[in-house]
C-alpha cells in the first residue's frame, strides 16, 4: 500500500515529537519513495533528457543565428564607418579649397582697397598741394600789395 504525502507528513510530525528531529529525518530517509503521479519513471527521465538535448540544440542554433546577425551588423557598421571617413576626407578637401578661394578673394579685396586708397591719397595730396600753392601765391600777392601800400 502506498503512503500518501499527507500521511508521510503526519508520520514525520509524530516521529519528531517522540524521537526528535535528527532521528525522525533518518527514519524518513529509509521509507520507500512516494508512488503515484509524482514519481518519475526511467522513461520519463529519458524523455526529459531528450527534450533537454533538443532544446539545447535549438538554443545553439538560435545563438549561432544571432551571432551571424551580429557579424552582419558589425560588417554594416564597418561600411558605415568607412563611408564616414570618406565624407570626412571630402569635407576636409572642400574646407581646404574654400580656404584657398577665400584667401584669394581676401587678397583681391585688399589689393583693390589699397589701390583705391593710393588713388584717393594721391588725389587728396594733389588737392592739398595745389591749395597750398594757391594760398602761398595769394599770401605772396597780399604781402607784395601790402608792401607797396605801405
């Protein structure tokens, strides 16, 4: 006759009261295992083992697929990195080209300003010199006229 779980627990409780916990545990260890739906057969164990092997194989395949996906993603990132390097190089070349052109424009503007300034200074100098010559001539005429009068 099979001993059910509840009956085993009652037996353990009574043994514990009479003998103490260590002795009750020792006696309970000598009882045969519980029979019934909770007991596993060797076929059950083999089936679970087979299921675990299949599960392990499936997991290995899935992880392998994930690894392959990550490798593909890594290759794509490397390609993107390479493209960014090319874009950086193109920007550097463009920046250098713009710097060269801006420098040339700057030189032309400075040359134009210098040329115009030189023209303006020359014109202004002529006006001042002619004005001074005219003023000197007028003063000389006044001095001569004053000396005749006086």
